[in-house]
């Protein structure tokens, strides 16, 4: 497919995968058109492109890519501009591993996001919160512990590689995949400065990149109405200790779907 064919991104504002694709397009300097999709009322045009109605979808001429990681790799292999996947096979392997591993943090069919999907569906079925449920659901607590521990792995990645980016000294597709997930968790209340100092420095540095600023979701400039992960670092306490100590602080309604959708 020729680089000159029109590139169209069907996206949802506040969606982590949509943001990843926007960042990839911006970093590579590719001209593209955006069409916002209402997830509750997708157009016939969009349904034809992706019968599963999953957002985002990248269209380049006749090529339709409903899987955002595949779309990122396609952009890298089809277009010139800034290289986001290195030529060196060892470096490439590291970038691709980090790129796909980022799906353990709230995007894709992971234990964490699958739990939050089920939890949200249960709440909708109940219609109201159980008045006798004074403390956090045990499964919700386990999910947050998984998330806190997963983020600790990424904190170690930054230590091992020496930064400033998630796979070393250059901004790569690993960052395209990982940063939007981290940014979403931060928007939902996560404060990495104390327990995750390397992630905190990474977030602040990447957040200021012009390409990130250009596509930053408008809703993320305002505080999230839900602070699901405000006390996430408390879940890193030793197993024999009660987690978290102050359950009134950690109590949340558990509505994180794990797909990075910002509330409008």
C-alpha cells in the first residue's frame, strides 16, 4: 500500500488504544484524519469496518486494522519517519516484549481487567450497592494488588535499562504501548511519586513530549470523577500485613473496565 493513500483513525476520546495509535502517528509524522466513534452508537460505516465494534480501527487505503498493536507495527513497516522499532534484533525483541507486556496493565484479556469488567457488570445487575458491604470486595482488593505488583515490575524495568524510556535510551513502540496505560492509571488517581519514583519521573518526562501534548485527551486535563487507584501503593505492603490498613480510604466502587476508557 502506498504511503500516499489516506490514513483514517476511528477513535474514542480517552481510550488507551486510541491514544497509542495517535502517538505512533504523531511520532512518525504521518498525516491522518480522525473520526470519533460513539461506543454506544457506532455508525454503520464503523460496524462495517469492524463487526466486533472494538475501538480503535486504523484504515489505510483498502487496509483495515482493528487490532491496535498490529496497526502500530503496520505503521512502522509501511511508513518512513522516526523509527520506533530498532533494526538490531536484540533491541527489537526487547521493544516488542515491552510493547505486548504493557497489556498486563488494564488493556486486553488480563486477570486484572477481566475482573473489573465482571465487577462492573455485577454492580449494574444489582442496581444498588449493598448497604452491609462496609469494606472493599476481596476480589477487588486482589485485583488492585495485582495491579500494584505489575506496576512494580515496570518500575524495575526503568531501573534495569537506566531509562529514560521504558526500553532504554530511545522512545520506541514500547513507550507508545505502555505510556497511555500508565497515564490512564494516573488519571484515575494513581500517585507514583513515593513508591514508584522511576515511573513518576518517566511519566512526567513523556507527558511533556510535544507529540503527547498534541493528542492528550481533553477529559484527562480535568480530575477523574473516580479515584480508583488513589491508594494503590498501599497494596505493596507485606503479605502478612492487612492491606490496606485504612479500608475506608481504599473503598471504591470498582468500575475500572481495564480498557482505558475515560469518562465523558
